[in-house]
């Protein structure tokens, strides 16, 4: 075990040194990373995200029937990023090593994003193909590096558990209309939570965004400066003809959602509010009534003190179908974000309070981040 950790640290150090050498050889500041190649027909930018974290969680006690606190130091995410342009095509690649040294988790490396995007008719019509976030859920489309709380919450975890949100392999048509005032995406994707033989047809996923204020950085939980954002979106996903082991194929998964975000100057700072609602329907391969789960989220933050400090609150509510046991779950996060250089260098912390646990506090997280 110790030898494996030493080898992993050695590989990480070697990779870090390699990137450092490349950056020093041809380093040019860029918006999304460090530009190391800039030619007329080819550009390349390199980036890094790293999130060391301390967590405390209420877990079942090793002995007895009660609960106890579990402490954990970990590196929640490490991401190596490369993106750029070849002729008119845009590309992006991201390699992840998540949950390093997290309790009861074996960290491993995998591709997080790998896609190409071609313009067919300017910005109004483009095609993207590869592995990336399917166009559903503001909570999921907002990077984990730009979240209000330390991590995403139940409102998107519910559809993501069924493969109806988050990264998937497929292709879509997308575009920005009237300078990004309206944007759309509709595509076909494989479901990464269902084995290939059990999904005969791909998921159909679509999203429509309405941006009534600024049109850049619409998936971000803190903006800086004096701009105003007013964003609203509707999205949905359907995956039919799902099979079981007997070959019956009347199953389906579907989700419909709406979400919105407002971020405006207010007094000596900026006020952000966001919300999201998702309704997930699951029908078994043998048919029958669907099982519906509803998830809702409200969040808010106020950025002040020279755009450095942002106290936040987030509430997620989940209602289960009566046929699946019924009941509801409420999860509230209270915390603050301290920005030293926007989202590129910051510290986040929050406390978690869950309903029906009988505990006054259910968890806490403190995380630092570098991202460029």
C-alpha cells in the first residue's frame, strides 16, 4: 500500500515537472490556461485544477448502533487540461485523478472530457462530438471549480445517478443566437450507467437557454465586476427501449427540468441567486407505472469586501415516489467562499445539515483550489 502511494506520488511529480517545463519553454498568459503554442492554424493551452480538502462526516460507528465523526484529508480533484483550436475546429481534453487518499476509495485516472467542435454556420450552428457534459442541469453544467457550495448537490445527483446528467459520450447540434441571448443544444448520447446490450437506442437530450443580461460565463456561481446576469433555461432527456435480461424492452428513463440564475450588483457587493427543479421518471423494462422523483434547489450568496468574501446558503429538497417508499429529504449547506484571484485561487468551506438524521450537524468541508 505504501509503495503504491509512493509510486503514485512519483508519477504525479513527474507529470507536474513535465508541464512546468512546457510552460517555461513557451508561456503566454491565456484566459483558460497557459498558452504554449499559438500559430495561425493551431493553438494549444495547458491548465491544471487541484482541490486539496479536509472533510468531517457523520458515519455509522464501527461498534454499536450510533454514529461517530470520521475525519479525512484528501485531494478531491486533480485535472490536467489541454484545449485549443485546429483550423476552425475547437478541441478540449481533460484527464482526471479524483478522490486521492479519500477514505474507502481507490483513486484512479480517467478521461473527464475529450471533444471536438466544428462550426457549420458561424456560432449559430455548430456540432460537438466526444465525451463532455450532456446539455442538462445548470448544477451539472456549472464546473465543480465554480460552484456556490464546495460540491454539487442532490438536485443534480438524482438524475446523474441514472446517467441523465453529467458526462456522456455522444454528439449534439448547438448554437448561440443573437449574440448568445438565446442558446440551444440537442443531441444523442450513450448512457454510461447502463450496459450496452440493455440500451438499444441513444438518449435524446436537449436544452434551451435564455440570457437576458450578459451572455458570457452563464454557468458560474460567482461573477466579478459590474455586469448583470439574468439566466433561465429549460431542458429534458428521454431514453427509451431499455431492456432487461429477458429481452423485454419497454423500459425508459426520462427527466424534465427548469433552472435559473441571477447575479447582479447590490449595495457594496454582488448578490447571486440560483434555483433548479428536476422531475425524474423511471419505467421498468416490463412496463407499468413510472416511478417519479422530484428534486428542487435554492441557493444564494453575497460577494463583498472587494469581491473577496461570499457567504452562501444552499437548500436541496428531494421527494420520492410513494411506490418507491415515499418520503422526502432536505439538505442545507451554509458556508463561505474566499476569493484571492477569482475562481483561479480560492478557499471554500461549508457545513451540512440533513433532515431526519437526529444530528445537529452532519458534515463539514474545507477546500482550497488552484485552477487555470
